[in-house]
C-alpha cells in the first residue's frame, strides 16, 4: 500500500444490533487524509459521525452486528490486527481521540496531571516522573498553566478542561488525532480559542486531525479537506477551499446555504424533512426524499463520481 496518505479508509462498515433491528451507523465510508493535514467530517446529528470515530479506534460496544472494511494508517492495514496488536501499536500510540464533553471524559477523583501522564506510562513504559515532565510540556503546548497539573477537572473551566483533553490525546505523539465535536459545549469565544490552539498544534507538532462536527463555520478554520456524511454514508469528499466556495452534492449545497453570512445580504435556508432512520434506510440515494434535484434514477444506489478530483456520490454527476 502506498504511503502518500497518512490515513486511507475504504468501505468502512459499523452496524449495531437493537431490539428494533440493526442500525447502519457507518455504511461504506471512504476518504483519504494526507500527512500534516486536517479533514473535517460534516453532517447533521445522528448521521453516524461519532460512530465513525469509534470504528476507527475500535471503541466498540457489545451490540456490534457488523464491522469491516479497510483502514490503512501510515501504509499499514490495521483492520486485520488482533485486539492486542491494535492496543499496543495503534490506539493512543499512533492514533488518539479527543471525545465530546471533556468533563465527562476526565476522571473527577484523579488530578488532571495524572490523567495526562497515564498514556505515557501505559503505552511507552516510561517512569512517572518522566511522564509528568512530558505532561507539563504538553500543558504548555495547549496553553494550560503547568501548576494545573495538581488540580482536579471540576476546578477547571470548560475551555481548560477541553485543553487538558487535547493534551491527553497528544502526549504520546500520535500521527493522527480524532476530534469528536471538541467545542460543542463551549461558548463562541472559547471555541475560537480552542481552534487557534489546534491550528498552532497542527503546525508545531506536525500532527494530522480528523475533526468530526456539524459546525460548518468553525470547521472551516482548520480544514484542508472536507468529507460530508449523510445517513451513515459519505456523499462528498473535496478540497476545503473548493468545498466552502462551491460544494457539489445537493446536500452539501443545502448545508452551506443554511449558514448565516456576515458579508452578504442572504437569508439562511433550511433543509426540509428529516434524515432517514438508520434502522431501515431507503434504497437508492438516501437523500432523495429531501432533495430538490431528485429524478427517477435516484431510486437506485448512486455511484461515486470523480469531478475534477472531487468525489461525489450523486447521479447528477454520472453520465
């Protein structure tokens, strides 16, 4: 496998068993990510974005009914690894996670310094003193005072807790960090500060990001590439500059039209209808029932077309 991409995902699938039937949370997802780049995975709530993060890191619940596909990290196929290999060599070593709601992911009875140092002790086998020194350096990188190492999560503000979660994800020097809605519970000013930290870290530490979000405005600050997710599937993968100026898929266009514009006298639009249930998604194009450009062919599964380097899953671009 060539290594021009840090991450390559092909036909990734993750379905869950429920009392009502299997939920097709991730269904044939694909995209590539280069070294020192950031890809933003955009989509409405419930489209499978957080399940995608779980699938990449194998943080799987017990009710998984189907899990498969191909994932290449630094040229190595990692889906074929057994769980122990994956734990020792991939999770929190080469690929880590910043989860939603940092307060819920931090242990309230342990000092945050202990929690940031722990991955170094567990995965790199270093002594506690050395791990603490590395945690202190990472605190400086993310803009947290070093004396906060001895504080508990409840003593920190929401923004500081989020920075601690970022430090914990970065302390083992992974090549890739997955950010799952990292600013969803924060005020606008704190969101801006966190994204400024992420942009600086991307350059200083030469790390790549997969940013999972439904916030189009803030995601544009970090994105090099954009992958749009709808009802468990990727419908468009594009260069960020081209996407934010001229998206191709009808869903992508409607997403962009829903964003308020500061420098244009244009009223935001909204997408009519509801996303389909992932218990029993419709055959053919999953966006067809809400799409203003639908036609007869949309009852069939659309192929992925390549339009000047943009991958788009839509019959409009297939001759």
